[in-house]
C-alpha cells in the first residue's frame, strides 16, 4: 500500500479501498446515491481519525488490530464534535459494514470494530398533521407565489406527498413522461425498489394544472417539476415554501414536506387501512418502520391484528 496521502487525509490505498467498497454497495445492493454519500463521509471520517490516532502508517491491515478502546475514543471524539446519538449510530453502522467487508476480503478478524455498541437513543416518532391541517397546508402553499405556474407547481408537489405518500425525492424524480398522471404511477424508491402507487383524482388535477401553467417544455426525459429558470426543482425550495405556509397557519416546526407523507400514512390507517398495504404504498422494507411512521398505538395495532389474523377470526 502506498503511503502517500490522498485528498481528505487518507492514503491512496485507503481511498481506493473505500471507493471499491462503495462501488460494490451500489452495484450489488442497489444503495441510493444519498446513502453512498453518507457512507463515504462516515467511513472516511472514521479512517481519518484512526490515522491520526495511530499515526500515518495506518492502513487496511491495521483495522484487524483496532480494539474496543480505539472505537470508544472515536465515538467520544464524534460526540465532542456535537454529533448526536442517532447520527453516530448511523456512522457506526457504516463503519461496521465496511470493516466486515474488508475483513472478509483480506481474511482477518475485525472483532474490535464489530463489537462496538451503538449509543442508545429514543426513537423519534413523526408527528402527523390533522386532515384539516394537511389540507390547509396545501391551500396555503399555493398562495406563497405571485407567479401562477410556481404556485401550481408547489401545490402539485405537496398534493403528491400527502395524496400519494411520496418522499420528496420521489416526487421530484418524476419526469415529463409521467404526465398526464394516470390512476397509478410507478415509483422507484430507496434501494431502487419499484412500487405502484394509486393517484387520487385531486392529485391528477393538481399536476395537470401545473403542466398547463408551466412555461417550459416538459420533455419525457427531463424533470417534471422545474425551478424558476427551468432546471430541476431544488427540494430546498419546497421546504422553504412549506415553512412559510406552516408559519402563517401557526403550525409547529415539525410540519415539513416529509410530515405530509407521515400524515398520508396515519390518516389511511385511522380510516381503517391495512398496515401491510400501507407498508407497500410507502415502500418500506420493514413493517416496524411503517408502524413507527404511522404513530400506531397499541390499541390500534390490536384492532388490525384482530381483523386480520386467521386465529383471531376463528375465535
């Protein structure tokens, strides 16, 4: 391994090793680019710390020599920088995944790294809006711009988040080919997993209104939702207009574009929707994620259980 130092403080060998791992994560597991970026930051930050902690001779082989004490030093350093428990747990997960991969590749034991325990943190449940508040948000967002096409655009995006349960990234990844919207749309979510999502008439009308008002040609392969100058719409603009609307309505800071997706799921469940079906609509890999997402209480879960479980139906 070369000892020359690459950009970011890593040796060339470490940098190449991280790049190879990320390529495999992307190719074999379908990891999203956002996750790849987070992985790169987490693992290079950890390796940089270990290089300074052990000296510039630190290379991939030295990972086998790391102890739980080394890992605690790194985690203490991260906490001292102001990194929260949740973010640190995410970083540790990336570090373990990388270390497990390189240990298997090079044939050594990475127990010192893999035995590190993540910090405990309370699960932060999302706060859904009431149905009236969700509708008021959509109506108020439309009033934030004096330009009709931008007002129609912002309303259409929020309607998709609340009416279809889309992530903001999923809504903004739609291309001109999606218009006009049909009764369903095919969404490519996290991990490149596809799902078919029903589209309510109100969402179809909102997108159709935006398409009519938009001054740009919405080519099949270009972004459906455009910024003021015609480029792909920046999600920060939707966050900004959502913030303006919720402040006007006197709603809490937890009301974000993502809260509209939370609300979609919770309102479906409260209306008697099946938890498993909602999981499919949201594109969650785990039912437990959907449970947390929809702020399900024990009583409601028992109702779903009683209605769906074969043994409960026989009783």
